[in-house]
């Protein structure tokens, strides 16, 4: 056995895994002159595929070069990816984590996380172990055998889920794979999950590497400037508009263009609606912030959208929730101006593509529109409608539902959280009915204060994602709002929070079922089938018996979490204050009504209804569906014509 020698003749002898760790520890991102370490560390769960490779390399690094690539222990492979994603989003995609898992089930457990990262366009480096490159002992434990190809493994499933994929069969291939990975991870338009599959024997194989491979490397995150001719064309379209609106997406915040957006809005008088990722583009109480737009949008934003003759999309990919399944823009002459770093999004709805950084484009457009503003009555109407919706939201926070029914309504819980949180604190969510309520009702005051994963809307993201947020922003309290359905998917990382001393506050709303899908099911004529947690009834043979005696607060306590139980609104407020005042990870457990409906807008979401049915409720739902479907539109008119 040999030890790692000092550099000789411009090379250094390391295993492939040691080379990976050393390389990753020297990567930096830089934007606007600020340099930061790109990898905050590596999360990993070890098995026979990576324990002697990356496991050994991370141990050696921890002992010999502390801080090079700090190791963090996870409990679930999918959850580790979620932590990295939460961290990357909070850091505006300028930093992330690497994540390693063993061959087979460990690797394939990361597939959901990979899809989530790519759909949300958030950088994370996945290092799944792979089958033996030599195949000397094939088939090895956990190997997927395919008769049509002996080089296929479960890791090939990462190919369609990744923005970059490579498999390192030989050490000589590693430098190109690593550089390719960094190219994509630091590309604002093309980032997402990046996968480098590492065969377990290759990880432990030694090679003589050029020392230059491990020099500090800075990846500059540029700000593409819009073409002057395109800016003039966009300005001409906007000048001709009578009822323009802005759709502010996640690209506003990722580009740190919030102040540029405020300047543009105040100069032109154009109101904005916010997507899920765009919440916080402006503070909720800005007079021209109409709030959420689309299927879960506010009445104010949806009203202005329906009449809009020009839509200025900034950093949005126009998902079906944002467009209300293409029913929200009803003006037959509507045109689109799309500011985006990604050409895929810039050309959507036949819009004028302004392919540029959001801050640069907004600054240029503000100058090009100097002196132009919307009508005073238009601006006043926007402010009045936004204020009316906020008044309705505040009223729902204090509706008295809990006092009347003996169990709190979801909006009351959100109101209590809103009262306790400070402006810079972060609310986290991902799936269920909570994202819709948060999108429409949450009163965001800080550009990084709202973190709802709604590209994949992945149940179970909330707790690990919230841990990642807190790791990225240790000076902010993180409130993780989660229903019992999502909690049951992935509570395991609470142990990681305890182990690492990461303070997160989990607000668990237990309503004994799936509130979101239950309400959707009812609207589709499926009568909340399969959406309640109930015993199987011996008489009916169906799942319509009594409520299950599940105690999730006790479960959290068993994982080492400090738990506060609340039943009334006063108890809830006090529990939230105590959790915030503490230094340890905590849970506030509260029972809520499964079928309580928070105030909402009038957006529609296209989910098909059965064409034929013997059930009256389904037939009625089909009539309503066809009526909404008739309002669905395609947008093919070229902008500027």
C-alpha cells in the first residue's frame, strides 16, 4: 500500500475518488465581482459501491484538508438531493452541494431529486456509484442486468433527468467529465441536475494527474446584455399597450434583479403578478404588486391578466399554473415580451425574445421607456384591487373558524405563522393544498423569504429542502409548512437537523388526509376517493372507517425534535413564539380541518374529467370542465404585429 506522494514532474498520484474530491474543493463561482466557493460540501450515504472510493477520499480530505469538501451525513438519498437543491436556490444558484450514493438502490433513490433539480433549473452534482468497469465479477450485488447491453445500469435512468451526464469508465476520462459538469452547473440557462456516474472499481483506481487540474478555478456567472435592436422593439410594443402587465418569475430573484424590477415598475406604472418561484420579486404591499397570478392567483392579478394586451414575462417558464392552463390571458390581441436567459422560455407564446439577464434587460428597458407610463386610473385600479385582496387575506387569518368548529382552518394557521415570522425569515413548502394557499395569500416581504418548490411539487421535499435553506441562510429562521401527507413521505432528515444542530421550525398541519387532491377530486367528480386516512370499514369493505390514531408529534419527538402541540389559535401563536425563541430544531403540531377552504382567486387548472360515467357527480364535473376548456387558448400571434 502506498501513500499519496507529493507532486513530482507536474503530476500527483491519487485515486479517481480522491481526485474528484480535490477538484471539487477548488471550484469557485463569481458574479458581480463576488467570489464564493461553489461546493459547500458533499452529502453522502455509503454502501459497497462508494465506501472505499468516495468514502475513503472524503475521510482523507476531512483529516488532511479540513474545509476542502466538508462531509455531511444524510438519511435518505432523495432527501440529500433536496437539501442541495434548497441550498442552491437560497444561494441564487451560485453555490450547491455534491451528493454521493452507493450503486443500485442508493443511486436510483436519487432519481426523484434529479428530476426536481432539473425541472426547477437548480444546480446539484450527483455522484452515483456504478457497476464494475472491468465486469470481472458481474453480475454484482444490486446490478441491473439487461440482455441487450452489459453496459447498462440503473444510472442510465439519470440521462433524461440530467442536464449533463457522463460515466467515467477510465481515469483518463475524469477531467473532461468534471469540466463538463462545471460548465453546466454554472450556466444560468442550462443548469439543473448534473450526473457523473463512477464505477465502484474505478473510484479506487490510482492515476497520475496533472497538478494543474487541482488549481483554483473560477467560473464567472455572466450577465448577458440584450441586443439594442431587441430592446427598442420591446419598448415599441410596450409603448403601444393600454393594459400591460408583468409576470415576474424566479429569474428575477436568481438574477438579483429585484431593485431593477422595482425601478422599472415605478417608472412605467406597469403592475406585476408573481409566479410561485417569483414570489418576493417585490414586497407584497408594493402598490403595483397584484400578487399571485394564474391557477392559484389572486383576483387582482387574474383580473388584470384577462384584459392585458401586452404581457412582459421576466424569468418565467410559463407553467400551466402560471397561465391557468392557458386561460388567463383572454385579450384576443395579447402579445408577449419575454425576458429570459433561456431561449426555450424566451420564445414561448410567440413572444418577442429578449435573451438576456433580467437585471440588464430591465435596466435597458427602463432607459428606453423614459417618460412613458400607464394611465393614472389604471395604476389606481391596480392598487385598489391588490389592497382589497390583501384585506380578504387578513380577514381569513382571523376568520374565527377554529373557535366555531373546534379545529383550526388552514388560513388561520398561516396567519399565525405570518404574525410570528420576521421579514427576513423564510417559509418553505412544496406539495398539497399549502402551496396554493401560500401562493395566493402569503405576504412576502423579502426577496428570499418565500421558498415553495412547485416545478415538481414533490411531496417530502419540505423538511430536507428547508434544512438546505437554513444551511444557506443561518441568519434567518426557516418555517417549514407541511401537511401530514408530505410529512409521512420523508421525515427522516429531522435526524440530520438534530445531528448537525440545524434549527428549522416545522409547522405540521395534521388533517388526516390529502386536502389538495381531496378538493381537486371533488371538483372532478371523484368524491374525495382515496384521499382520507381512514380505517378499512369491515361492513362496507371500503376505506371509510374511523380516523387513524396516528401521532406524528410523537414520531418527531422520537427523532430528537422538540415538539410543541397546539389546538387553539392562542396556543398556536405561543408555540410558534417559543419555537422561534429556541436554538434547536422544533416542530409545532396543530390539527386542522381537512375540508376547510381558504379564500382563492378564480383561476382554472386543466385536469381532465372522465368523458362518460354512471356517477352524477362526475357528469356534473364534466359539464364544468367543458365550459372552462372552451376558454383555453393558443398564443401564436407574433409580437409586434
